[in-house]
C-alpha cells in the first residue's frame, strides 16, 4: 500500500495522464529513471505505447527500466539522446515526454525530444528557473502540463494490483526495521552506490 500512497499515483497522474498517453502506439520518452520515472514507465503500459524510451545517467537504473518494460534505454552521458530518440521515432520525436527529474538540463532535453503536437508532462520538482524555448516551440502545437498528485487514481491502481496488472513491490529495493532507520537513511542517501530505489522502514 505504501507505493500507492504517493509514488505510483504521482507517476501515473502527473506523468502518464498529464502526458496524454491515450493512443495505443504513441511514442513515449521518460527522462529520469528514479522511482517516479519508473512508476510512470509501469503505468504508461496500460495504454500500449509504441516506443517506451527511458533516459537517465545511471546504468543500474536503466537496467531496472529494461526489466520494467522500457523498449529502449539511453544513458545520455554516453549517447546523444535527442539523435537516438529521433532515430527510433522516424525523425519525429516522442509524442509524450515525461520530465521526472526537476533540473534545468532535463527540462531543456524534454523540449528537444518532443514531436510536433506532443505533450511535455513535467513531474519533477524544480528548485530553480528553467528556460522555455518558445522560439523553437511556438509553431509546433506543443502542450506543457504540470500537476500536483491528488491520488484520485489510487482506487484504480489498487484494482490493477488486485488483478495482477501492476506490482508496486518491484519499486522496493531495501527493507529495514525501525531500529535500523539510520542505516535506511544512509542506504537511500547513497542510492548510486547501493542501487536503492525505495527504502521501506517497518516497525
């Protein structure tokens, strides 16, 4: 239930629904393979997308994204993500791009990945200003959406879990008892080394 209280509804509501991933075969790019990006990846598959591309700088998280159903993963420190997405989508770009990081560089990348008529769904929490390149986007019929999660979809997601269409426990990589909470914080704080996604602490 803990994953249904925030992580999965955030990825689904703010990413998938706000990204307007409605048509089977739509090409989707997710920038950021942390828990929110992976939750968006899992729930985007409700709509049978075409290409389901995940972009991140962490090879371990990209490997997890492949296990979770990504059709292509891109480490954008090693590969030109824009060129690769264009190659995978016949030169058009992605119909929906989900920004799941919250950094100026990733928001810029999303603007380069989006296809004409597409939607950028911003999920990441931005703590500093980002640039909106209207000089490139104004004629391309692009929508940019934002939203705070309100968990209105939790009942539907719970039904998907009950029907075994969705397994939120896959996001949990570490479990600790309450008397080891400092170890839990250390594990999460060093996620790149520990390969942590979500850490659960139980009484």
